[in-house]
C-alpha cells in the first residue's frame, strides 16, 4: 500500500517498535517467529520500523530452487504477523538484503503486497528504503514528529561498508527545508537506518585491552579497545561488540546537527548492542537483533520500543523487550541458538578465532604420535572449516 497517514492517538501517545536483523530464509525460524509475535502482542505498537538485514542474503538456501518465491516467503515470515494485526510498518534495508540478488527496489515491490506496508509515493521518497515519514498530531493537521528512514547500502568493494552517498545527505537537507517552509518551523525528527555513523564512537571510552569490559575494534579502529561510557552503561546495557561503521565519514551526522531538528538516531547491524547514548544533542542507540538465524546475544535478542508523547516529543521513553523477558531461558531450537551464539561476529573476529583454533589444534596434535602427514591434514581441514564458516556467513 502507498501512503498511510500516521497520527498520534487521542491520548497524545505514539509507540514505535524497531525490528532489526531478522536474517530470514524461506523456512521459518521458530524462535524468531515466537519473539516477534510475543512482542507485538505485548506492546501493541502504532508503527513497526524494520531497519535492515531482513533477508539473509548470503544464505545457502537461496542458491537453488525458485529464488524469488523463497525471498517472498522469507519476507512473509516476519511481516505477516505485523500485517495480520493491522499494524502499519515501514522498511529500510541493510548490507545483506541486496546480496540475495534482488535490489531494494525489487524487494520493496514484494512488500507492497501487504496492506499495511508504507511505501511513500510522493517526493518524500528518494528511493526504496530512503524516505521521510511524518506522524501527525492528534490535535491538528501538522506533523508532530518526522521520521527519516535511510538505506545505508551494502558492503564496499574494497572491504568494510559503503560510505553513505552525499546524495542521501543532501536529500535529507532538502526534505528538512521543505518541511520548514510548509509548516513554518523545523519538525522534530528521528532517523532509522541500518549501519551506524562514525560519531557513535564518541559514546565510548578507549581502554586497555585488559579492562574487564574492553571490546576489540577493527578496520579504522584496528588495535584499539573500547567500552561504553559509564553514564550510558547500566546492568546488562553495555558495548558487546565493536560498532561496525564505514571506513569513510561523508558527514551524515554533521548534517543532522545543523538545525537541531534531529533528536535521535537508531541503528541495527551490530546484533548484540542494545545501548543508547547522547552526543551533541542527538540520542544514538541500537535495537538488538531479533533473528535466531544469525549471531546474537542469546535470549537477549529482542526489539526496541520507543514511546513518544506529542506534548514533549524530544523527551521520550525507550526500552528493549527481550526473548528472556517474554519466555525465559528455554528456546524452541536450542542447538540452533547455541551454534549462532558461538560463531564470530565478523570476518575480523573470525580470523582471530580461527588462528586460536589452529594454535590449539597444533598443540594437541603435536603432543601425539601421528605421522606428520596427519598433522598437516588436520591443520588444513581446520583452516578450511573456519574459512568456510566465515565465507558463508559474510559473503
């Protein structure tokens, strides 16, 4: 469906559910389905924002059979529960979605089959996955808040992730100014996208690698270790994995700070992270992954909830609802969960894990009395196994 008018409820409230990193295949993942259904029933959101990597684009199951039918089934698995409940939802894309072989424009046509999928048809849309979405006041015909959904692209050819094109930054500036001209003021705004901005690292402290909360970073932060600043960390809310950002900063966050309209940015991508922190007046936070078909933080997989009040848009309430909170420790598919909880979070982490595994194997077999050819074969097989896991996971 095209434009669906979103409006605050008569009580002046509006609830957004951020759903991210499903990593779906055509076969349903029972624990993912259970989690989505449970959160929808508990929270009853007014809007679901899906922030990328809905499709496990590198999944082996897409390599045979009717690929289009499989992608459509994968999309149906996680959108049908939303659509069946009559909840509007909007979609942007992550780095793995296009790897399945269908572009964002081709995939958005599959979403249009659902009655409650919002696909803007006016000039507020730059492309599939990049568009502006106003939510109107309950008391007037003016928007109380505006949402920007931005497709952050896929993997860069030279490694890492694509830098956000400046075209998208200029599109944001254009929409921002059009809204100001129409309504006589800058509209308070939130941004939802898959890959985080460079400035997310301003929420971290660099620490020694021996610090108990130290997390090793990669690529442009190679050799550094970080933890979430104390003012943003509490209980289980902390930095679980390094924030994966593009190598090049094209100025998105800087643009968002220019007029004071953007007060929050929420990301997916880093499956285990679940924190929110503030830098230069903008909240930056993560929704944890909800998919049990990829690496994640055990039964802490879940969704982020954002509760807005039109009387004070910028001071909102946000929290995460997890599988553990809804269903406890017991999952439907424990082996699948255990496997995906243990695999590396990235190629860089996989290389380190593989190196450690090879070293351990070398010690073990070096202490035995097997022929030297067996030692060599075992080392090669172990290396091949690690490499296969990494390649399949991150193609």
